[in-house]
């Protein structure tokens, strides 16, 4: 197994770009899994090209959670690789927001459930799952110091329409 950091907030020098966000390519003998998509398609696709990663070779996509810094490159990736199985927690579509001073802004997934379901094969589960041979999700992590693992300035939509 080989794990390559494609996007993070500290570029390793050379021609790679950085941004607030995260994306990893997990390569095994029989699969290519992209774990998260960074904050933007621009940086994701640039770094993939620099690392000689063909987006069409991605066979599976996994999202750790619905914040934009982990899902922002999703649309750009799906233009290159439509129809991927996408593994995520069922709360992926729950509205996520950040409060700074008295302003609240969305920091959640940039696509609606309907728009995403039209472009991927949704595989939502809170349980551990094998998403490719030898590659597993942990399932939901429930022991957290803060609700949903966020700080007190992060908010999530609850109830109807979540």
C-alpha cells in the first residue's frame, strides 16, 4: 500500500500547490482510492497532474466528513471521473456552518444530495466498511471532546431537512 498526500496546507516544495484542506491517494495492488478532495478542484487537479495521478484511474472515493476543505474538489474530480462509488457517513449532507463574530457562513458540502447522487454511487454508512480490497473506513468516531469533533464556533443543522 502507498499513501500519497495530494493536497494539504503545506506544499512540499517544487511545483505542488497548497491550500487549507486535505486529499490523499491510497494505492494498493488492485485499487486507487481518493480520500477527500481538498478545498478546490483547481489545487486538487493541479497537484494530481504534477504527481502524475490520472483522475480516471481513481476507482473509489471516500470522504471523511462534509466540510468544504475536504469536499471542495469533488465537482472538478467528478468531471474527470464520473460514476465513482463514494463512501461517507450518512451525515455528509447535514448543514455545516462556522460562526465568526456574529456572522454565520456555510462550510459544508458544495453539492446537494440529489446533485451528488446523480453523479456518484452513494454508499453511506456509519459502520466500518471495506471500500477497496484491504482499505477500510473506521466507521463513526463517537468519543469526542466536542459535539461532532468541532469547536464551539462550528455549527451543524439539526432536525428536519438535515
